[in-house]
C-alpha cells in the first residue's frame, strides 16, 4: 500500500455521475494527497448523517462547509444554532494565511462568499419570531413528553376534543388556560355528561408536570401568525438554496423543551412535505447542533417517535444531520439510520473516554489504510474521518480527510449586521407582527357572563349557597380561589411547549 494505490482508490470510489459536494482530500502518513478529492453525492443526503468530535476540532466549520455547498447546489438548509455561532454564514469570509495554506494543500481555489440567510428566533430576539397556535399541537406528544399514564393522557385529549367540538379556537396560552378553568368549573356538568368526570387528582398531576416544562421556558412562541414550514424551501435570485438559521441560544439549558421542539418540527415537516422518494438531491437538509440536548432527557416513547420519523422522513426528500461531541450521545437505533459520518478528533483523558473511542472506532467500516482507534486521537484541527454512501447506497472506504475551509465568515454577525439583515427580510415582514383575534378565551368569557346575568337577578337563599359551596370539588375550590387562579394561569402558560403530534386537521404549520 502506498499513496498511488490510495489515490487510485479515491478516484474509483469518490467520483459520481450525479451532483456532489467536495469535502476535502485524504491524509495518509501525515501527507496531504493534493487533488484527490473526497466527495459526497447529493443524492445520499436524505440518508441523514452525523458530525462528531471534541470541542475545538472543527465540527462547526464542517457544518458551515456542508451548509454552504448544499446552498450552492440549490438545496435549502435549516440549522439549529444552539451556541449562537452560525450567523456569520450571511457574510463573506475574511482572507487568512492559514486558509490559503489549507486550500493550496487541497488543490482548490478559495473565494470569500456570503450566502442567503434567514434568521429566526423562538423569542423574537435577533431573529424573525416563529410562532404556532395551540390548535396546531395535539395531545399525543404532550402525554409522551410528560410520561402520563392512559388516564392522564385522556384528560389532555378531552380538552382538545371539547375545544374542537365547540368551535373554540385554541390560539394562545390564555385560550388553553380559560378552557381548562371552564371544564373544571362552569362547564363541569356539561363535560361530565358528555365525556365523564375529571378527577381533581389527575388534573393536579398534569399541572405539576407542566410546571416543570414552564420552568424550562416553553411559553414564548404560541400565537399567530403561525409559521409555514414551506417557507424553509426558498431560493435567492441566483438559485442558491436559502439557509434558515433558528437561533436557540435561549433554550440550550432546557433540554426537554428542545427535544420536544425538534420532534414537533420534524413531524410538521413530514406532515406537510409530499412524498418524493429518492431524488437527485434533497428538498431540505436539517442540521441539529448539540444533539445530546435532544436525547439526554427524552423518555422512551419520545425516542421511539424520533426514531420512527427519522426512518420515514427520508421519503420526503429530507435529510437530518446530528452534531455532537461524542457519537454515543445518539441512541444506537437512531445512529444506525445515519448514512454519512464525519468524525473529528476525540480526546482520551479518562478510562471512560478510551472506552468511548474504542466503541466509536467499531462503528466505522474497517480500513486497510487506517487504524481507526489510533487515528481518532491524533487527527488535527480541520481533519476528520469520513464515511459516506455512494450513489447506490453502498458505504465507501473510510478516509482520513483534510476538510475544505468555509467561504463565509468564521465568526458571528454584529448586532448592527443582524438588524440590517432583519430589515431586509421578507419573512420578518410576514411573521414579525403578532395577531390576537377572538378565540376560546374571549368566547368562554362571554358565555360565562351571559349565564351569570340572569342568576345575579334572582335572590339566592343562604342555605342554598352554603350547600353549593360544600358540594364543590377540591379542584373547583383551588381553581376559584385567587391563589388558584394565579397558579393555573402561570402553569398553563408553559403547557404548549410540549403539545404533541395532533391530527393533521389541527396542524397546518411548524410546531
């Protein structure tokens, strides 16, 4: 084995008939094989992927390169920006001697370039706000996230069913709060007759679990106008795919909310995009940074749901890439669905680290040129082990690769640049202004007032009032008290960050 045979192998396995992107060139025995390009076929980007490696090894730059080249090939991209360091894609890169040196070694020219970017935010800070209505969520995912039993899940489903059958639009958190109060108070007899009694203990359990999610901040993006996932697939005047960056810096410490958000996003995209099968290039590629946040607090039902969607969404022309420090952060069943793997260096500081590196090495296709477990700890910054599928879905040989440098800025936009970006955004004009139309809160309030007016005109015996008070359930007493109303209001404001997959009749857009 020598450099000539390795070059021949690269030429044999990494030249494709269809469109492809260039990842870099092989590195073997500390030699960079200039001009022997390692490529990845666009056709296989809907088979999903993984970008992994220790802090500071180049994961973010690799993510940046993939997004840039996909955009240049007319593929739209959605990136979850957890750390807030991806906005620089919207600006041209700055020349640097190290960039020139790397690209000379690779054998490609380097030209600074900015890419079409749309900045989104869950809170509206430094990005176009993304919103969703309560009705676009269903009770199924909520029950999975909260780990509810069948009885508790039934109460959640009852609230949505009651709202549907009584034409009560659930648009924001006030609507949900008012409906919850109504079915436990003024509408209790009506609900009990139609659906059965609601246990106050069951309601209390649900509310306590919702408090946890409220504390994780799942309260800020509910209302109108709702975001349409079809707006993710857009192009600029030159045919470059739009790179949508969802800035999630304010939820990086809220893993349960983040995992819920990711599953709902994938479910909405799957629900709205048509079946296309295997195409020459994907419709959309999602990059989920800090992927451990998706999985570390996810329940087994939630993991099962994510696994199912990852398997099915490929047929919609959608690719999903997870970015994380350690491949073991991704559950094995999901890891097995990831056809492309770009593994940067790992660090072996502890016995646990060494065990993880050995396990990671075993997950790669064996190579006649590289000792994978040794190479994983000696790769330099900007170098990675690359395992991809060819156009027929067959794994190509494992390669140690010197990765190409990004063309866009390897830094963030300034606040002034972000403001300028948003001022020119069509999506900011479309989604920037919140809308508050009549919905369940207003409708139920009017209904309660109309019923109360005739009763107020009639004298009520003190004994009757005392009897009525004695018959109230514990749930009613709590809900009707000043403190109770405050608790319910604040608790239910966090409810919808975990609402579930719902029927397609309820959901029409993102989250």
